[in-house]
C-alpha cells in the first residue's frame, strides 16, 4: 500500500488538443503530459509525454524535467524553446498540456503563481 504521508512527490496530468488530421485514423486526439513533481521545490523530477515518436517523447521529457511549476520564468523559457526548436504541428498541444499541468498543480498545492519578469537576454535559456 502506498503511504501518502511520506510521499514527497505529486503526480499531475495535463492535456492539450492535437490538430485534426495530423495523423492516421487511430491517432489520439489529445496530447498528455504526466509530471512527477517534488512537493518541496515544485520542480518536475520525471515526466511522460504522449507524443507520436520516441524521439519526440525523449526530447520533450528532457525539456520539461527540472522546470519549476510555480515559476513564470520557467514557463516562458519552455515556450521559447518550443517555438524555436520544436518544429511540429503538435507544438500548441504541448504548450496547452504544460500550462494545464502548471494550473492543476497550482490549484492542488494552493499556490498563486507570481509573474516574474524575464531579464533581457535570458529568454533563450532553457
């Protein structure tokens, strides 16, 4: 039996709608990100992404792991990296799923996300 009193992580799932006609008939209509979050630091320690290829799954996981779900700066950096380096029709679904994860986690943890200004020249950092 899982002892929730000693758990230091929280599992959060978020979904984003994939564009219609982006694949075969058995192609899923949504993209899901499941993130394991350290409840003390609010950082993602592991993630799973329902992408269409193994390389997309790995690349997105590498981009997502380590992000602080309470940091607007981390969200801005992730979106910048996706816009610049992820050339795929599912990009809007990835962004939507990540934002869904951040919102669900904030509600669960009772956290109000503060808007942190992103210093000039740092928006390209991942």
